[in-house]
C-alpha cells in the first residue's frame, strides 16, 4: 500500500480563545478525492490554509509526500489552490492566466505554450485562449481557474468551495467534470465545502468537521447510513428521531421506544446502551392508511407534501404532536394515494434504524 501523500498529526490552530483547528489527525492517499465538510466556522477552511502553508499550526505536524512542512513557505510546497472567487487576472487572456504560474517557475516559452495547450484541451476550452475573463461565462471562468491551478503539476490540489458561484444545473455538470479530470490526472484533490450533496457526490472519502475537530471520516454511504453521532446524522441528509432505551435481554439487543414498543436491534458497530436516540431516514419510513401491526408504528395526519420530480416528501404530524418526514421515489405509483389531510400510520423496522447516544 502506498504511503499517504498528506499526513496531519495532532494539528491545532488557535485564534485568541477560538480553537479553529483542534488536534486534527488524518491522512490522504495519493490520487484520492477527499472532502472536508462542515458548517461555517467548523475549521475546514483553516485546516486547508494550514496544509497550503498560509497559516502556521500552533501544534502538530503536517507532512506532504513524507516531508515535514514546518517552515516551508507556500510557494515551495507541492500544493496549489483553486479559490472560490477564481481570482483570475482581468487584464490577461485565458492563455496568460493559465501560464502565469509556469512563468513564475522559469519554464521556457515553448514548454509553457505546450502545457497551456494541454490544459485548454483538458478543460475543453480550445479556441478560448485569446479571450479575457470578462468574455467568459461563470462555468468557463471556473475551468480556467482549474487549468491554472493544475498547470504546474501539483501533487495536491486544494479546492475552496469551487462551485459555489455556479447555478444548480451547471454545478452538477461541473462536479462530473472535476471528477473526470481528477481521475485522468491522478492528482490528490482536497475539497472544502459546506454543501453535503457536493461532498457526497464527488469525494471518495469525507471528513465531517465540527468545532475544529473531525466528527467522522468515511465514504458517503457510511456517513449517511451509519452516522456515529447525532450531529453527523442531522447534518447529512434528513433524519427522524425517536427517544428510547437500549437494553439487553438474553444476549439480544432491543430498543424500547414510546409506548413500550420493543424493536430488535442488530448493530454490532453501535453498542450503545441506556437512554438513546433511534434515528431513521425519511426514505426508510413505511407509511400506510391501514394499521400494519408493526412494533414501531405511529398514527398521525399528513400536514404537507411536496412533489420534487424524482421523489415525494410528506410531513406527518403524529397524534402526540411530533413531526415526521417521509419520502418515497416517484417510481412507486402507490405514492398517489397519499395526500394532505390523510390519516396514516407511519413506522419502521429494525433494519432501518441507527442507534445513537442521547
């Protein structure tokens, strides 16, 4: 197995009394598409700036390709960054923008021209080299910024909210283009974003951050289906929560939920006991007009519904006042029988739940 390209060991950064980054340890593999995900102020941008060399850690070590970066300035690190604002030079052509870093490295004019042509082909902007940024669309500017960042052949590319300025359709298209470029070049990408769909759609692994620390690391499926904390469960996607008590009876684990309902559990990686939260994703909820006799079943009224093309979402107000969210793919024609005002039964089975500490 190849050695990690990026290694962070106990890295911390404080700004006065604020712990922006708090004892973070993680590794990135060569050729990996990695994402730092979290809400504003969680420390993800500060961590990225530490890796880039724009900030100096108060504690811990940062190694890039096996070399300790202590005291190494940004321009001497095998790292480049693509900024959210793109930061293109307005008075320069597309070609000159892409060539800027290469000229700074002292590359010959002939080699620069060859490399710029390669980058224009890579980002599908052949024929746009003579234009200036003001003559480009938002998506085209984003491609120029990417080409400029990749031209010097960095071992690690940092992407700071690179798609934030694009509309939804263009953002989705650009996600696939970024993934293809990353695969073609084999360069390690570190994406910083607060957009969960962006991180889940592009990254092979995600580090979910909270208050300067890493809450959970894993691929998108693991974090979505097996969150380890309440924060992870609520930040990624939507979640329904039920209070309960986790107990062991004759060696088996059960969750006792409202009304004394007992749900058998089989989560070997979540050995939580005592007061717990039972987390269920909306698409895992079962809804019916008839009482199905399930152990975990609650009665209520559909108060809202939204048809979103690929799926329908319902809000169900239970008789005890709690509000649940239920979703189904619109490939299921049975969805049409549920509408606002209907009395329904909603529930879940043991295989649909995640047990979290309360």
